[in-house]
C-alpha cells in the first residue's frame, strides 16, 4: 500500500495545544483512501523542523506528503497554494526571530503546492465544511516546511504530491481565547481525511 507522511506541529507561542499534533497522532497507522498514514509531529523551530521532515522523507520514502499547521484566527480549512523563500516570523519555540532571511540561500522565490488543492476545497465544500485556497502560508514555520519539502522534491526531480494545509483552532484553544474562531477537533480531523482522499 502507498504511504502518506502526515505531519503536524507541536504547540507554539501561547497556544496550549496544537490540533494538528492531535490529528496526526490519531490518524497514524490508519488507512485513508489509497494510503497508509504515517503521522509525525514537527518541532516549531526554524533549525529543526525541516531537517526532521526531510529525514522522514528519506527514511520512509512516502508516496505523498501533507504537512498540517494551525492558523489560529482562520475560519476555514485552507490548503496552501504557494510557499515563499522567506523566514520572517515571530518567535519559534527556541526563541529565534529571523528577519528577512531566505530559507534556502539562492533558492527560487517560491514553489507551488503539488497537492490537488482545488479538488480538496471542492470536496470539503461538498461535505459542508468551510474551505478555500489560501495564497499565503505566512513566513513562519508552516511556510518554512512547505518550501523546504517542495525544494527537496524539485531537486530530486520527482512529480510527487506534497504540500501544506492550514486548519482553524479547535475548541480547546477557543476556551483559552474567547475571540478565536474555533471548531470541534473531530471536524478538523474529518476535513483532513477528506483532503487525503483527494490525493492519488
Ligand atoms: N502553525 C504555525 C507554525 C506551527 C503551526 O501549527 C504556522 O502557521 O506557521
């Protein structure tokens, strides 16, 4: 059976949990669509996140990669269209605050997602789950890992479904910050499963 590497992130900034961590742990080992899911959690650390992801790609030789991240404040599931060659974010979990730095010195300005993002959004909307394509993954860790994995795959010359999906906050985060748009964790997980089924 084909393997899909599904990554989430640990909590960061003042978020006490990260729904993507719970989801990848829950889906690890399950079969969804054509894939066995292999779930892993990445550190929110500019120096460690993408090396960990690229090591997993080397080690597991997956047939597809979907990285997930929390976009607190968004109220839709947002498959990302593009990753840009910039680290310029708020503090990571090791206290680093890069300013205007390239992720890969001399690398291309951007990479487009290799995931079927339009099909994902259409399938989500059909299920009644709010979704839209996002045209910016930001300049923090989520953009960093999306750019890094797409850069690596480009170097290897492979046509390979890989990319990034941002998800909204879950109820647990909503109870921490009453102004945050938040969803049941189960619905976010279902949305991720719908997206995975669109990959082949
Ligand atoms: N979201 C952050 C990093 C980790 C996460 O889950 C982001 O959007 O960059």
